[in-house]
């Protein structure tokens, strides 16, 4: 009797140990060819300038059965900023704004992922220009699919509006009317396609 019981316990232990990886969070990497880390800022009060970062890496640990086991990590190369205008991009890399020589990276590391209505919220630390602050990014997540090569993928989209002055980006040249040349509010726009590692 004891032998049978011990055999059953051993069998269950082997099952749960082998199944642990299957039920844990899966690792997905940002696909740089199908991901955009963009932003939008008001210019002269009357129009919106959009740009993006060309160099970044990101990882998502995703467990749809237990979202508390999920996380997001993002690293952006500040010097890769691209608004399509070289003179403006050089100014944004300078000490007037990002000071890319001294602050070469922007990072986000989630501390928790929460379910919110039909989507999620990634709460974590945004580190930029030497300043670290907690932000909460609303996210929508697509279903997982297999691509034509059999790789598992899913999409994540989110937007977040921040005040650049909170991260020490305080350049504030103004028009005669008092309006800002470059607005203080920055809308961050994420469109991520993630592929299973």
C-alpha cells in the first residue's frame, strides 16, 4: 500500500515538474521589423510633429492564465530618434532635450501587469534623462497566432501621455504670443509585434 502511494506521489511530482514550464509565462521578443515606438508633440501650438525611435529591444513575459506572472521590459537607444528632419533630430539629441551623449538609453521595466476592462495596464518605471518615475500604460493585446513559418506571435498596442518636464526636459522657447515652440505634453505611441523566443 505504501509502495503504491509513494509511486503515485512520485508520478504526480514528475508531472508537475515537467508541466511547470508549459504553464508558466512564455517569453516573447519585440520584432523590430514590425514594431514602432513613436511619439507626438505639439509644434508652435498649431500642429503635431510625430517621430519614432529606430533602435530598441523589448521582451514580454506573458502568461494569459495568470497575468500577475507577466512583465514588460523595453530599452530604447536615445540617439536613434527620427522625426524625418535631420536638423531637428540633432537638436533633440543635444543637451536642449534628450542629451543622448550623457543619457544614451531610455528604459521601461514593469513592476506589475493588471487586468483592466478588455485590456491591461502595465505599471512600471520609466527611466529617461537620468530621472526615474512610475507610469501606467494602458494596453490592448491581440490573440496569439502562428505565422507562415510556424512562429507564435501576438500584438500589443498602447498610448501614454507624459509631461516631458517631469523627466528634466525643460527647454521652453516661446513665441511672442506666449505659446511654446515645442509642447510639454508628449504622447507616446506603442505598436508592438512580439514573437515567441
